[in-house]
C-alpha cells in the first residue's frame, strides 16, 4: 500500500503541503523558529523519507511540480511593492546605495572565505549567489560553473537562517525602522525573509520584495566581475 502511494506523482505534493500546513498551524500557536512552515516542512519531509527509506527520486516525481512556482511567486511579490511604492520614492538613495554596496561586500566576503579555507573555483561560483532568490541564483551559478544543486541548498539554508534570526537580531541591534527591517530581510534572506517580513508588517513586506528584485539584478550585473575574480584567484 505504501509503495503504491509513494510511486504516485501526487505523493511529493501531498507530503509537502501536509507538513507545511501542519507547520503553519503550529506556528500560529507557538511562535518558535522551528515551527516556521517552510523550516518545519523541510525538516519533516527529510525525516519522513529517511525513516521510511523512500528514495528522493520518488518524492521528486511530484515535488518537482512545486518548484515550478518559484519564479511566478517571486514576480507576485511586486504587488506588495506597488502598494507601498511611496516608501521607495522617499528612500530610494539610501535603499539603492545600501543594497548595491551590500552585494559588493558580500562578493568580497565570499571570495575571502573561499581563499581562507582553500575552496576551489566551483565552490566560489556555488556560494556567490547564495543571498538571492533561487530562481535567479540557479542561473547565476550555472553561468559561473557552480554546482546548481548545492547552490539551491545553500540558498534555502541562508533564507531559513535569516528569517529565523532576524527578529531577535533587530531587537538586539535596536533596528525599529520598518523600511530598514524589510530591506535587511529581503537582501539577506530573499523569499523566505520576505515571508517573515510580510508577517512583521505591510511596509516590511513591500521593502523586502523590492530588495529581492534589486539584489538579484545587482548580482546578475556584477557576475562578470565575479567571473574575472574566479579566473584570477582560482
């Protein structure tokens, strides 16, 4: 019975949605990072597959149909931006300056890390787009010769970590401005950070959506520079 269910293309979809909705319900009751729906669903799906010795290919028969919605979901974030466009007009200089400088510093830090721990060029190309949304990161990683599957894993981990620690970090650093909070979440934790930003408020959600777009475009535009660094240092 279980084998027939596992081989059904809807198995991956059902399993993902089941654990996601369970995490959503638990997160409403207990505001803990582990119950964030995306984190909870990922952990539970992995545990389920390991406990019942279900191959990843069986899960991916249906699970792959969920991933096709990544790009449309990213585009739909523009709705939040349109509803709060005034915040961009009022703060465009600090917003764009912060995002572009952040991408440049991020590139330098990834290069320094790879050189420090003796990573090869493939790993630099894999880690370089870790702070942008998956739909863009995969393309950048592929163009630079990175490991696409590992890029996806790093992007997901970055988003989960950023969304989980951001609220506490904002309190610790006394960052109370909703625009700053949204920009930080979108540029550092992409779509997953935006999910948290939307929970925090309308302005945070809009600014986070903006950050995803600008950060993604900036990373793509300076990827030729990353390729030059790749050829020079590796």
